C-alpha cells in the first residue's frame, strides 16, 4: 500500500494493523523518533509497552537502540534518570498515553528537581480522534509542562525527528533537566517519503555550553580567593553532571581550599585526601571568611542559605541564572559551566597567594581536620554498636566497610538513607545516587538497573528502607531479565520512620504510629522468589558475612540478591530529630 493510499484510510484501526513498508525511501514517524534518538546519542530506552508507541520500538530495533521494558512506568522514568546520571548522556523514557504518562510523573519530577537530562516521549490518541474521548486520552502536555524544561506535542510526521532534537537540546540548556514530547498515534504510524522529513544532522545544531560568564567576575572571584584566610567550597550535583569534577579537583588543590561534596559529587575526593572534608560543613560555614557554592541551590538541604554565616563573603556558581542568589543574598554570582569557571578562576589566581596566607589556610584546614576526627570518634560507638535490634548506624557502617573501589552506592529511603550519609563514603565520583531534592521513595530499583546497564563491570548496591522497597521492588526482576543484577539491602524497621518520629513527637506514642506502620515482611523471600539470593539478618555481627555471601551469589548466578536487615525502629537520624527537612 502506498503512503497516499494509507492516508485515505478511514479508520485508525486500519492504520494500526497495516503492515509497514520496507521501502528505503519511505519512513514512519516511529522510525524517525528512533533515528533522532540515535543522533542524540541515546543507546537505551526505558519503557512499558502500549499500543500508542509500538512503532518507536520497531524503529529502535532498526537503529540498534536497546529496549528495556519494565513493570511500572515510575521505574522506567527513574531508570532513564539514573542512566543519564551514570553516563552523562541523554536518558530516555517512552510511555504510552494516559496512565503510562501519569505513572511516569514522579520519575520525571525527580529528574526535574535533580537537574537530570531525560527525554520523556509519550503516546497520544490519533489527531483524528482529538477530544472525542479516545482510549487513554489526557492533556499530557499541560500536565508535564510544570515539571519539564520543554513540553510540546508533535503535529506532523515530517517534524518528528526535528522535534525530538529540539526537546533534547532543551535538556542541556542551562541547568539540565527533562523534556516531554507527546506524539499522537497517527503521527507515529504515518509513513512519508524520507526526503520530506526534517532530520537534523548530528553535530550541526549545537552550541558550546562551557560559558565562563562575565570575565570581569572571574577576576573578582580570583581576587576574593587569593585574599581569603579561611575559604571553603561546596560542590553539588552539577559538578559531576557537567563533567567538571576534574577541574574542581585541580581548583581546590591549586588554591588550597577545603572541599565539601553533596549529591553525585560525593566521592570526588578519596577519604584521606588533605582537601576532603565531610563532617564539618556547619563548622566551616560558621567560621569561613569566603564560601563558594558550586552547582547546588539554597534549598531545604542548605537551610535556604540561613545556615551560612552572614559575615562570610558568599559566592555562588550555577548553570542556571535563576538559581544564583535565590533564597539568600550573595556577594558575587556567576552563571555558567562549573568546570570552565573554576578553571578560569584557578588560572587567574595562579601564583598570587602569599606564603603568609598559605600558612593560614593550612592552619584553617588543620583545625577543621581536628574537628572531623573528634566527630568521627563520637560516632564510632554507634557505628560498632552490638545492640539488638540492630542500630541503623551499624548497618550503614558495615555497608561502607563492604563497598569496593568500583561499587556504585544507591540510597532509597528516608531516615535510613539520611543515616547512611553519616557513614557511607563512595570511593569515586558518580558512585553515590539518592532521590535528590524531591525526596522520592522508590528510586532505587530504576537507579540500580540503570547503573548496572551503564557499567556492567561495576558492583551496584542499593540500600532501601522497607517502605521504599515495597514501592518498586518487582522491577528487580526486570533488572535480572536484562542481565543487570544488583544487591538490595533492606533496612527493615516495619515503618515509614522519618515521618513516624514527627508524629510521635507531635501527637504522642498512642497516635504516633497512624499511617506509617508497615507489616513485618521477610523480604529475603522476594530475592528467592525471583530466582536470586535472599538472607535475613537479625544480629549486627552477621551483616558483613551476609553481604559477602550475597556478593558471591550474584557473581556465581548472575541473579539479584536481597539481604533483609532488621533495624531498630526507635533510632533516628539527627536531621529527623531536628526536623531539618522542614526548616
């Protein structure tokens, strides 16, 4: 059947069931999507099938793009996010219309708050059925606009590839983030002569994003830093995401600045590095004369900037102009690429720091190091606690002892993950992943699968709270099905404990367990149910042996493992007790 004959079709069912042309001069909308994705560097899509989107699958087969089909669209969106974080490339999630899109919303919103570049392609009913009440019809673009950098429908097959490229570009415009494209089914199914399609040529429609901002501000920052006695810097998510970690390391070593890291920048420096600090951020931010914030906003995790001394000269570097100076007055702001800016500042400041100031900085770092050691000493008794039920700090400590040099660590939960941040130290940059600012539970399964697919030779370990595990764990089977086994550790206290603490404090013990208590579930049985390994742990001394057995089982069988560790429900993170997430 010729394209002209197809266009005369009177029913959408006919379009759906019609055999696709194999004429090299003819191309469908779904195949144009795949061509454009390949041109954008996408090698994997995460999806859950639906009739609206199947032509994209056929195109992906032809273009050699891996199709990972999950059990729930939330997992698909988290996996696309995780894949972007691990590879630095565009992540891609493809969902059908209606519930396919709504199920993915949490994952896309997580990527939005975490500044992760993912493209969400969603199906829609045929244009010929617009507003007729068709199957799964919803105003997807209206829904997705508030949680994306770009959202649009596609209204002609000729423009499909062009729109995919347009949406992809927006993912990397300023601070990274998600885009959404809605493509009606008849636009995807339609076949057109390939010469009628607008297919951008890779590499011909990009500009450099390595801006250094105003050169005068580079000089101002260099002057500020060379005169600082007690400087400190915090590196955030953007430093890793933009590939700026090398420049950041050179910067702090050249200028002798103590560095703190959050998000994916954790692990950028190894423990023991003279410029690596992590337990004294509040102390440094109280006493520093210059504080540099790079690639992280003044949001709730920073007390909206209120936890930083007003006496300090405060400088902020961010990919987004809108983030610079938001929530907190600053002394200097520079919008641009973190790595390019840090490199330019380092060059401008090179060789200009006096010996006297160098000595003062060494004294400053020595003081901070002493405080770090004191704080660690105070934590060691609970890190090595033998109490029963197991102290969650002991679990976190044992996980840190277990991690290898290439282990990617993922935290999925509330209190249990907050606690793990006290002990777990990733061995390299990008080897820490967590929900980020949205605080989404359930990210771990998609993140773990994506991390293992991106790095097949690295070990992936995910610490779940039992509440988080219950949300998305069934997609462990998906990870296993696609040859991406990982180790799931469940810190099980049979509760949504971060919320439980606040309720008990506010309403008393009798009403404190309402809406947050969960059943006692032996999650190790789930690992066995999907054909992998499972083990229950109730004694602190048995945590490490169980983790080692799980590692061995994964290596031997290529299947996932679940180690369910029963932890004390009456132990909480300091931030939970202080309710810092709300301050």
